[in-house]
């Protein structure tokens, strides 16, 4: 749950936004620890005054708040609902890592899938809270440009401390493809170090897997992406035919001869499972801390 609005330090620039003029997909962009997520939630709540049906997409795979890390979550409002988070249907996609680096394609595919689903459900405004990766040295600029090109947002909100987003925002301001609204980082935001971020992820995974049980399934009868390498403690996603995540699982054991794998998962059955998507991190099922299987930067 998010903080009530009266407990949030709202900069005057936020209140000067003409919320009644906003609709369609609204992309919130900013580096880590700029108040990006706080603003996205504030924006959503203000838009409730002008829209009957809204959607919020939590696209921050490392510091996710509406779902477990490694995933992006679409939350739909019920008609006339005014609270956050939205209590309507949810859809989730699996990126397989806690950083967009080296996983930009699945992140972009998931983003498109979630926005398309929101539009199919008839919402008139979508608030999309993106990841904090904006550094061009690590592909952050290309990732955000790709999101703009693919999602075609009506507005990009750029939140920056000084000029760290100018490489992204300058060409967008000169283009007629999208409206850019510039905002300064909230002075009340607190920077979080790497251990704090790691602890947030561990707590999120712990909550997600609370009450999970061991489930054995025969993976030879199910599509596995990209390859069926079930390393112990590897995180996987069980997906439906549309590519949405039904649930996550932690690999406990596997047997290539019989083609079976045992997963620690909150799912109670494989009903509706069309595919297994293998992630690139392992989760300790005791501490729920994650570790990388591939070369990524910290998040």
C-alpha cells in the first residue's frame, strides 16, 4: 500500500500540472532515487478525478512494489475507483532479472503487452512507472527511446536532479511525437544504497512466496524459454498462452532423464500453464536474497 497523499511532500511544481488535460499513456522517467515512483502514484491519484477507468503499470523490475521483483505488473481500476493501488484485475510479465541491463528485449515486449492489455480493457489513462536505468553508458537512453517509439505515450514526465536526462529529453522536446513535462527531483527523496535495495527485494520475494509449496511438473510436455536449464534455486515463471505470468517458482530439483522439475511456488496447479520461462537469477529459499547468473549491474 502507498502512503496517503497528505503524508507525501508534494513539490509545488507537481500541483501546477493541469491534470484534466492528461489522458492516454503517461510515461514517468527518472533515475533512481528522484521521487519517480512517488510522483507516478500521485499522478495516478489525481487522474482519478477525471477518469472513470485507469491503469497503473509498475515497470521497475528491480524495486517493484505491485509484484515480485523481476516482473512488471499492470493493475486496473474498478469503474469509479479513487484509491491506490487499483483493486481491479492484474496482469504480470516476467523479465527474469532485477535489472534491465542485458534484458531489454523481454522488458520491452512485456511493456508492450501490458499497455496493449490496458487499452483492450478500455482505460482512458495509463500511468507507467519505468525503471531507474537512464545512464546512456548502460543503454538507458536507448531503452527509454525504444519505449517511447513502441508505446507512443501522450506525455513523458522527465524527473531529474540536474541534467542527467537531457540526452533523452532534448530530442523529444524538439519532436512533435510526444509532449514532455519537466519536473525537478523531490527534495524530500532519500537515496537508497545497494544493501537497502537488496533487502527490499528479499522482503518482496519473502512476501510473494509466503505459503508456497513444492509442485512437481513434467517440463517435457511444456514449452520452455529460452532453454530447459533448471539450475538449483533458479527463478522461473509459469506463463499462460498470452505470455502473462501465472506465478513464479524457485527450482528445487530437476531430472533430465524423466523431464521433471520440482518448484517452490505459490501456484497450486499447472492449470492454464502454457510455458515455463527461465530467469537469470537464483533465489535462496531461506533468506530470499537473489544472486545473478549472468553479468549485470547492481539495482
